C-alpha cells in the first residue's frame, strides 16, 4: 500500500478518536459544572481541560478569562483551534477524502456524513441549549466510525494502520486526562480532611471515570468505594479496560506486528517495550516515583513511537 | 415555440401532445411521465441532491471559498429526465467512433514517425511543426501497439442536416485527459435508485462495466509481458476539480491512486513508495496534463509529476495513458482534417461527419468568417472547456467587435463553424420541464481492440437557449439510455 495512503488512514483515525475524547472531557466537565459547587472548582475543571490539550495559551490569547461557555466554544466550534471538535472532524474527513478509494463506501460515507452534520449542529439552537446531547452525538459518531471500519474493511494493512492510529491517539488522550486530573489534587492526594472535601473528592474521581466510560467498570472490578490509586491503576495498567494505557498500547503493538514482517522493526521494538512496562508495572511503584513524572515520560514515549512509525512506514524514503 | 426534437418528430411541436408525434423510443417515458403527480420531480430531485452530497460526488470550483474559507465543493447539476437513443442510431454511431479513433491513433503515430500524411500534402506541414501541441520529445518513440489515445472522449451533437433530418456530427475530439465518465456511471446509479420502475419498463443497455473495460485497456498497454502489470491512476490531488473521478476510477479498478510525490524513477524504471518499500509501476493512467508530467522535461516548477518519468517512458519501461503528445490530434486546427485522415489511413468514407468548419488561416475562409460573425461560432484553436469562444447569435456588438480584432491579429488561431441548432431534450429546470440543448460524449477505449460502453455522458446547457454544455459554464448532465430492441 502507498505510504501516503497509510499516512492518511492513520491520521483519519487519530482525528476521529481525538474528537471523541475531547467530547468526553467536555461532557464530564459540563456535567460536573452543573453540580452545586464553588465557581472556583468549576474553573479548575475548565482550566485543567485546556492544559490537557496544551491550549491554555491559545485560549487566553483569544478569550481572556476562563468561562464554561467560552471553553466549550473554543473546544467545539472554533476553527482556529486545530484541536476543536469541528477541526478534528474536518481533518478526519479531509484525510478520508484523500484516500476514499482505499475505504469501503460505508466508512467513507460515515466520515462524510459526520462532517456534513457537525457543521450544521454546532450552529444549531439544540447545541446552545444542551451541549451534552451534542457530545453524546460525537461519541456515537466515533463508535459508528470504528464499528463500520471493523465491520466492513478488508483485514489488511489499511485496517491495521487505521487501528494503530485509533489506539495510539487513545493512549495519548487517556494519559493526558489522568495526568491533569491527578495533578489538580496533588496536594492532598490521600484522603480528605472534612466531609465537604470528601464529597468533592467523590465527584472529582467519579468524573474521571465517567469521562472514559469506566464508572460502572470500576465498581465491577474493585467492588469498593472510589480510591484515587485504584482509579489510576484502572486507567493506566488494567489490560481489560478498553481505554487504559495498557490496553491501548497492546492493540497498537498487535496492529504494528501485522503490518511489518521485519523482526528488526524499530517501531515494533519501542512499542513492545512500552507495552511490557505497562504489563509488568505496579501502581504502588508508579505512585512512589510520582504519577506525573511517569505520565510525562509515557507521553514522550508515545509521541516518539508515533514519529518512528511515521519514519518507518508513512513517509518512506527512496 | 418549444423545441424538443430529441423527443418529438417535427416542427412545430407541442410537448406532451398526447403521444401523436412522440418519437417511438420516448413513447413509454412520455406515457409514464404523464401519469406522475405534479410534485414528483421536485421531490426526486431533492432526494438525488441529498444522496450526491452524502456520497460526496462533487467537483471543486477553482478560486471559490465558502463562508468558512474552505474551498467549495459543488454538486454537478444532474437532470432527472434521461436522454434516450434508439439502438440502431447507436450502432451506426459506434461504428463511426471506432473508425474515427482508429484513424486518429494512426495519425498520431504517423506524425511522430514517418509523417506520410504531411508528405502526401493532406495536412500542411506548418500546421504540425508550428503547433504548440506537437511534442518533439515523442519523435521516434515507439509505444505499445502504436496506441496513443487509449481513452478518447468524442463530443457528438445532433442537428438537422441538409435534408432537415437529425444527424450526429462530431463537434470535437478529446484525446488528452477527457473527463466526466464517473458522472456517466453515477447518473445511471442514481436513476436506477430513483426510478426503478422506468428500468423495468425499458431495456436500457448497462454501462457499469466501464471500469472493467478501462482496466483491460490499460493492462493491454503494459510494456511488460507479465500477467498482472501494475496499473496506477495519477491524480494532481484532492483539490483538483475532477478528484472525485480519479478516486472513483482507481477504486472501481482496484488500483492505487497516486500523486506525483508517491512516484520516483530509478535507473529509468518508475516506482511507487509503499509501506513495504518501492514497487515497480508499469502503466500510468495519468489525469495530469503533459506540461506537468516531468519537471526535468516540461514545466520545471511542476510538483504534480515525477522527475525522470519521460526518460523511463522513452526507454519503454512504463506506459503513460494517454500518451504524451496526443494534443496534436485533438487541436481544433487539426480537427477539420480528420475526415481526410480516415480516408488516407483506412481507405474508408467517414461514417460520422464533422461540423462544417472554416479555417481562418485560409484567406477565403477568413473573409467569409469576418462577413458572417453574427451567425457563426468562432473558437480559439487551442481553447477548451467552453472558454475563448464567440457564439455569434448570442454575443453583444462589443464582443463581436473584440473577436473581429483578435481574428485579424491572428487568423491562424481560430476556426469558425455555423451555429448549429443543437438538438434539445426535455429538462427539469426551475420553471418546470423545458427544452435545453444537449451533446453526447462517448468514451472510446483503445487497447487490443477498440471498445466502449453503450452511450456516454450527455451534457446539457441548463441556461435557456445556451449552446455551451461545459460544467465550468453552467452545464449539467443526464443519464443516457441506449434502448435495446
């Protein structure tokens, strides 16, 4: 398959996944902001969201003060923000259009339809009245896009590059989410002093879980009250939690192995090593050395892996 | 007076006149249409537009931006009323097309080799050697099976002849990168989806196998003898107005759609960059003009082609379809000679006639043209796409005057033709069903044999009275039905 085609497919999936994760984070923040809480708490949430995406500076330049409405606008429909949902869905569709011949009709039409509809939806009265419904829609378009991909594409390289894009992006996005949310409460990580803070803690941690559809999963796996270290374990190390770093990396490795027959592949080596660290890692060790330092390093390594894949497969030299 | 000479027999006629003078092959359609409720067409048109958008059958418009600043993608205007041609008329047209395309391929080969036709004095030598479309790089180069124009789009119009009968004339040959065939295929798909009952009432010859014939044609032109030559479609990229068609054809044939940046040349062989390393390319169906193919030979600033491509081509290691230099045969200054080419190379009488043409390079033709500008269509010999032409009867006095000056300054740059009363076909426009002028572009494939799918793309001038059918000038398309007996 053409390197350029693989590159478009890879990025098409990455952008779709990024749009979904952005919608997830916005939705949870929005839901949380509806709870009775101090304005300060809500603001911390919105600020955290901007810093997850490394957009604090771009936002401040454009909007100044942080407010729910402005952050949502910036992250949903501001086309000058390359990480906004509308920008991601346009980029996904542009990538799809560049290689529409490599996609099944269903996959192409799903991408195209999402793009046609999102332009209308972000300017509709429904979105103004209830952003949650829109976030839900973005998530389901992403579910649909993945389902149509797995359900109709020939199981060859094209599919493997698309899947690789999905899972690398997901690993990156989940790591950022965990990092920012744990960073926000770094000072009193274990246990809260009073009842009010305990309540705040519950909503804080359950919000993280909900943003990755893991609230029920947590209950099922741990049958316990929500403890931060277990939240971290679930989202970083659990192999059977579909949005965890471990599960995402494992899928990335599996798909990489399917596209290369070269046992010396540097991409595969790096991906495998990163995955092994997660497979054999323990949460108490990670927390002892510091979650933030761990995740910062993880993000660097995922970024580096993406660059290596690109060098090895996507922009191959003569 | 309304003109529907495709559908009814003689002037003056009344549309939907109860069937009395409806031409036979339109009778079933006419009868069906008269039974439909009034708002049916408008509803079906809405449905068609929705589907075209979802499927993404669009063309990009150069230089236009939408409100968000992105390039605009427009739907090609599609008309719901089919253009119907009876099979015996098609059979004759098909014979004429095979004959014409054979002669044109012989001509191109001759021009780049022995030049018999110049030595015989049939085509003036200066018409070739001073022609910008003549490519000296091609002189003496042998191409597989001596086929240059693998895909030919021959534009055909129907107009009254001397006896007042409808006759098919060739208006123009397109031998470089003729486009539009994807609309022929998509229009048919759309019609079958919107009006299945019409297809059960008619025996419409299918066209969906076009990509198969195309792939067969391209493979047959491979320079190698391997069973499975690697064929690619070369596109200028997704911002080209015909990108949909490039992607569509590549997908339908199951071959890679490449851009110039995906190709490279090493030791006079062409390769594409793949995830598993370089892979040899045997046949390139290029949708890029000659000028952009190879920056080391043609336009040096082009990034759409591939450096060294022409070297590999001349060495016989890759086939470019259509060949480089076919423009010498579809230039409007060469068009008037095609009937003579047919006689010269094939020893046959032309089955399809040319439109009578005045070559302004001849003093007497120029004099006639200048005296009758108001009645003629004047075309630049190198123009295309409906640009650079004067339609006398529709032009303002100023436009006529401007063309007069241009003609006097450079007579050899123009030809003139009588304004044909192009046939018109019922078309669903804003005001309802009204007559609009049409032409027909069949796509003729030359590989081991010359073949084509029945029909082609019918283009329709949507502006009332307009004779210009190009999509860049407000033209639309119709499904074309060849009715089998």
